[in-house]
């Protein structure tokens, strides 16, 4: 009986130990399962947050690209309109240059009436020397004609005591363009 009690005691100790081991293993499994659920939840939350961040960044990139594309389109349209305006005024300049001498003389006479003061010197561009000479006579301006040629393609320079006025066709057209460009653009692009 002595051995039986000892065997029973050992069996009980082993059974208690086994029960403790089973409880520890069960608790460890439960703890591991809880850690796995928590890990999976954090992974899912992190993945969802990363997806939202990605979607936001993609939207921002696409919105930015769309905005840049609209701005580039407007710039290109403006550049095309500017080119049409430039061509229009270039055509107007060439048309002015191709006018006959009588028309040019009349134009130059109008400019002299507005711009010239008594005693001024008129320096004509070489191709317009005769037209400017006629313009002086037509305008009745008290000016003298210079012997040298102006460094202008067409038209003339008006030299006073303390000033020089550029009355070349390109300067006249440039001034006209400054005043009338908006109206011309409205006619061309409306």
C-alpha cells in the first residue's frame, strides 16, 4: 500500500502537471489566436489606410495632370491666337509697304500734320524719299528734308531740337497695334 499511495500521489502530481500543461497550452493557443486576430486586424487596417492614401495620391496626381493639361491647352491656344495676330499685323505692314506713292504720301502728310513742329528735320527711308517729299508739300508743314536716309525700312524719322520721333511704317503700325489689338482679336476670334 505504500507504493500504491506513492503511485497515486505521482499519478495525481502527473495529472495535475498534465492539467497545468494543458491549461498553459490552451491559454497559449488562445493568446496566440488573439495575437493573430489582432495582427490580422492591424494588417487589414494598415492595408485600408495605405489604399486610401494611394487613392488620394492618385487622384491628386490625376487632378494635377488635368490642371496642367488645361493650362497647357490654354497656353497653346493663346500662342496660336498670338501667331494669328502677328501674321495679321505683318500682313497689314506688307500691305502698307505695297501702297502706291500717292497713298503713302497722303499717309505721311497726315502724320506730319500731327507730329511735326516748325523747324523739324525729316529724315526719310530711302525707298520713300519721293513720297515723303510730296507729303511735306501736301501737309504744308514747316520742315526741311535731310540729305541722309533714315535707318528705317519705310517711312521717316522726325528730328526736333530735343527729340526724335520714329514715324516709320513699322512704328506707326506698332502704335496702332497697341491701341487696336484687343478689337482686332475680338474680330478674329469671336
